[in-house]
C-alpha cells in the first residue's frame, strides 16, 4: 500500500491531448495546433514536394512550416520535384483554357503565361531539366510524369526510414500517366473531387471529405496507410508530448537548485529516453548537472553509448548480479540518489523508471523534489494513481516524438553489426596470399605479387546470397 508523507511543489499533469478532427487553417494569430503535441515535419516535406504555395508555409495558422520550406530550397532534387508538381497542377487546373489559348493565339503551352507558372520552367532549366516546349499539352504532361517518376526516388532521404516509401512515392505518380487516356482519367478524378485535394494540389489521391490531409503528421500518415489497406499504429513517430507538459518539465528544472537525471535502465527504453532529450530545449537541459545510468548486465548495449547523443555529462554504473535471477538495480539506484541528496546537495531528481518500488525512495527523501518519467504499458495503475493523488508530476516517455530517431538507431545498429563481424571474421590478406602461393606452388616475383594483389585482392567485395549469408569474394575473376 502506498502512503504519502509530504506535499510536492509541482502539481500532477497528464499529457493526453486528443487529436482534433478538423483543421483550423484560416484564423488570425498563432495556430492552436502548436501546443497540442502535433508534429509537422512529414506534412511540411510532402507539401514542399507537391508544390503547396510558399504563402501557405509563411502563414503561422497553416500546418506546413516555413523552416522546412527554406531547408529544402537548397536541395536540388527536392526543387526539381516541387517545380514539376507545381507545373503539373497548373496544367491540370486549367487544361481546357490552356488548350484554347494555344489554338486561338498559336502559342506553345509554355507561353500561356496567365495559366502556366513560367518561373517553374526557368527554375527547372537552372537545375538541368529542359522541357520540350513545342509538344501538345497532353504530351507535355506525359513528359512531366516521366521525369517525376524517374526523379522521385532522389527525395527518399527527406523522410524517415520507418515511413513506407512506396506508399508515399505513389502520391506523385499519376496512374497510367504515360498515356493520353490515363491523363484524361486523372484529370476527371481531379476535377470531380477538386475541393478534397490538399490546397487543391494534384496528387494521386482518392478524393474524400477527410479535411486537410496535411493537417498534422499523424493525420496524414494514418490516411496514407489506410489508402494502402494498411494500419499505422506507432503514434509516437507522428506526435510529440504537449507544450503544456514541456512547460511543466521546464518549470520543475527552473525551480531546482541542482537537478540530476536518474535512469533505471532495466525499466526504461533508451530510444524513448533519447527522444525525450531531443524534444526538450537545450536551455533547460543544460541546467541538468548530470545523467546517472544504473544499468544491469543483462540489458541492451545501447545505454553505454547514450553519452554520445546528449550534451549532458553521463555517469554510467553497471550493476552486477549476486544471483542470476535477481537484479540489484533498485537498491543501487536508491543508495545513489540518497548520496546525491545528502552529500552533493542535489535537491531535485528526474527519475526515469516505471517500477513502483521507487515509491519508498520518493517518500523517504522529504525535502527532495521528484519528476517521474514512466512508460504507459509498463506502469501499474496504482502507481499512476498515487502519483496523481500526491501531486507528484509524471509524464509518459512513450509520448515524446520518436520520428527522427534514425540518427541514433542507425549508428547503434551499425556498431552492433560491426561488433558481430569483428567477433566472427578475422582475415589477414598477407597470410591468405602466402597460403594461396603455397597451395598452388606458383612462383612470382615481389613485383608480380604486388601487381596481382592490386588487381585482384584489393577488389575483394562483400555479397549477400539468397539465404542472407555474407560472402567475401573477388570482384575480378581473372578469366
């Protein structure tokens, strides 16, 4: 049974802001989206590529963010797709009018300035894409479709690896878009559902009354997966903890004289914790004196590398087990926190753990302040309730944004794979060749040996066969 012995300074706050159903995109003043935990990185990048006008990015009440626009303006591959999509949308919107002007005034399509954004043609030319101006309009659209299909994969790195690229890429590909019949059919679909396309931009989309599909990352990704008869469930990749909760964390740190971040590695996820550090402002993180990691010998190796991804001093403590089936982390952590409080004058602790055993620690240090970061599925309802009843602030690590965690996960995966290779593959090329010369009884001078090695041995390459076996083989066969 939990008991409370003292009152806390920071009131309990939860982080459960529901996703609004409809966009608010036209009112004056700052957007109400900004403080609700929504993210806009993906929709902003898609909006840029599909040709959403710059003025939309510049409007604080609209979802696409101007900083994303400015970033991708320096990306040639992104600029090419954006200008091609902008041009295609302009043609689709005014196809009949453009054809009429071309016939009546004997103009090429690119000269119909009242409907064609000529600056896109100029920008494409600057980026090495020269469209044929003498084509009839349907053939012009076919040419644009072919270039988009050819170039769109160059933009894959603009998006996180967890997002299904094939789903996203299809938005840019006009169905049957290499034929005049396909173009006409796509145009008919676009005209009939014009008001349901995001900012009336043409994409390969089934027009339905779903509101602004670029409203938030969460809404867009869920709709995108649904369009492909799939479900997207990892919400932390498309949402962030709310501004209200961040402000409460900042207030806790501001009120503290000395804050230490303590982590129970056995009951915390390193990638979710990393996401929390990424989501919080450095101005406040720098006021945390250190991070202490209490790690069990049986947990994942990622914890030992956390220091390389945060700008806070990290103290790593690996706790040995006296019995194979019994961890000593909770006792070691409790003693460590007590030492920090009594000896090092630490008045505030951010504790990352979902283990209810630490309630006795919290209630034992009457004059210490605690902020607890827990994981939703790992924490008992009883602990959540007692934290709430005793006004001890807690928040969910699960709710911090994890959509940009590739820059931690990929290096960690490569490091683990490299360690695996190093433990199993040991090959000295000099010894290999001495063995080969001995086996074949071939005599070569030193110069001949060097030339052989330069030509053949230095071309060794790795291959993965159909059974996922890693092979080391000569690229040049010498035959």
